[in-house]
C-alpha cells in the first residue's frame, strides 16, 4: 500500500510542472507519466482496452513459473532520471528485485492502444523504453485486432509476439481471443 498523499485537486491541468521528488510522493487518479519535469495525463482505456490488458496479464501470470517471469500492470518505470513511463503491462525476470518502481530494463513493455492514441506519442514512449534498455515492446490495438512489435524504426505488424532469449511467445490470435 502506498504512503503517498492523494492529490486534493482533481482538476489539475493536462501537464503539471513538479520535481521528480514531488511526482514520486503524489498519487494521481489515474496515475500520470512524468516527462522532463511535467506530470502528464495518460489516456484512460475503454472497455476493450481494459479487457485486453487484463487478458494478456492473465496469460502472462499463468506462465510466470514456467517462463520465470513476473508481470505487473500500470507500474511506474523510471526510463531516465527525469522520466517515468507507465506501461499497460510490464514483464520482469523472476529474480529481478524492485523497490517501489523498476529502474532497470524489464524484459517486455506492452502498450494497449486507446482510440485517442497517436503513433507519434507512442513512438516517444517506445523511444523511452529503449533508452532504459528494454528490447521488446509490443503495441496491441483492440479496435483493429492488430499486434505490433515496436522498435526505434517504428511499428511492425506481426502475427507472433515473442521476446528473444526467453520462452515468452504468443500468437496474435491468442492475444485477441478475449475480444471475440
């Protein structure tokens, strides 16, 4: 349970200037990412977004012992000293210890797209994940049922999602099965 104080003013502007220390002490509802001194609002998912995020999380949790991983949803990840991102899903190695929030690269970050997402915003997020050392980033579009492997060159449609050097592997059909 967090000991951070809750925000008292829920009508905070889209981007709120604050120090890293203040950001880490503040509880936002929903949580915000922190980019270069500004706490930025995140797009809040809709029904299919939430169902897909929960489904993929449950698929990962079901394999955590076999694949020697640990998965978490919507946890702050420090990607640079002045940047925190909040992947929809993040996968760490089973033995990797975390204090409050990860500061080292997870094995995988997954973004479930919202209707308001833009490719430009998503590429900035992907760039930040790669800056911390993440080598596998997936983007899942619940509206089109398309899965993407993301890298510094862009977004690549794929029917198989995998993390090199691990057993983590899903087909896009498995991933989107919950949406019918």
